[in-house]
């Protein structure tokens, strides 16, 4: 029972530890029939963060030229050049999923010829007897906007993969817990990076992140949690928000310093080797 309770708490911790600027789980496919569940946990965390000001007022075409540099996109998608990632082949299935996510979230329609999808490694989360590695597939689009508007990047999570390894009984307990959420989780995410003019007339980089996570669990799981459901949801959302804030501020600081100095930081290299997209394990983000 102690191991079970520790693993359940660890599941909540994963919500915090695997967050990157764009690392949120997929929505169920449109038209799918949700399965009724006895209970669920809901985490909501929307955030807006700004960089320090750039000591000048930038024009939209200046921002567009800056954003077109691959180093700036790579900085944003890797959480400030901290997470490994690679560009992957846009298969028919992956593009269809991306298009569905954009329609559901109100994002711009992806362009298969111009936009890219990256696989981001969010690192390993350590649970009692388990190490859980998570990778996320993120659709990345640069939107030019109308005349006079600043351009913006959109980052849409498409799906993810999880790989658990470690002590056999612990892995089986974890998989049993997560099996209850298979094909039922509803987790949406859309992040936007742009530039705006602040009240002092200076340009700042701005990052919006909007997501919601609903994780179904058997009632027995919620009953043995050490705290009540409302507290778990509140503390879980706060933990995610803190991690998201830290990584977002790292991105914004790097972009601001890069523009001011006119330098390009050493980015994590993008591996352009095409990947064979393996079957995604749905259910938890």
C-alpha cells in the first residue's frame, strides 16, 4: 500500500516535472466516444510572461527577421536551449492529428510545406522504483499576421510517448494506474510567442500558454490519496505553473539578450534524421 500511494503521488509530480514550454498531452480525437469514469483530476494553468524590455521600439519586419532565424525557434521549443529535440518527418497521420489539434484550440492551420514538427525529450521523471521518460511531438508555425502586426510563433502539442523502466512490480502498478486513463484524458495546449509594445514604448517578447488537463482515475485511487481532491488539483496546477514560469522566463531572457547583444546563442543542434513514428501511449501528459 505504501508503494501504491507513493506511485500515485509520483503521478501528480510528473505533471510538474515533464512540463516544457510546449509539453502538454493531446486531446482525444474528434468524434471519439468518451468513456464514463468514476472520478478525475482537473488541472488548469494559464500564464502570460514578458521579457525585459528591448531599449528600442521594434518594427514588425524586424521581429519577423529575428524570428525567422532557426536559433530563436529552437530556443523556444527546447525551453531555453535546455531540452534535446529533433525535427521529424510529417507523416499523413501526424499532419492530420496536428490539423485536428489546431481546429480544436483555435490555432492557425498548419502548412505541411513550411511548418515543422519536432520531437522534444522532456527528460526522465523518477518515481519509487520507476524511471519514466517522456517525449512530446510539437507542431511549430510562424505566423506573419496582418500589416502592422507583430508576427508570432504557435506551438501546438500533437501527442506524446512515454517509456517506463525499473523495478518490475512498481512498473506494473504504475501501468495499472495509468491504464484507467487510456483514451480518456483530455489535455489541451497552445502556446504563442510574440513581441508587444509596453506602456513605456519599448518592445518586449511575450509568451502566452493556455492548457487544461483532465485525468480520469478509478475512485479507489482518489480515496487513498493523502490529501483531498481539491487540494491535489490546486497544488498540482500551482506546481505546473511554477515549472512553466521558470522555463518560459528562460526562453524570454535568452531571446531578449540575443537581440540586444546581436549574438546568437549556441543552440542544441537539430537532428534532421527522419524518425519512424512509433505508437503513442495516450492517456497522460
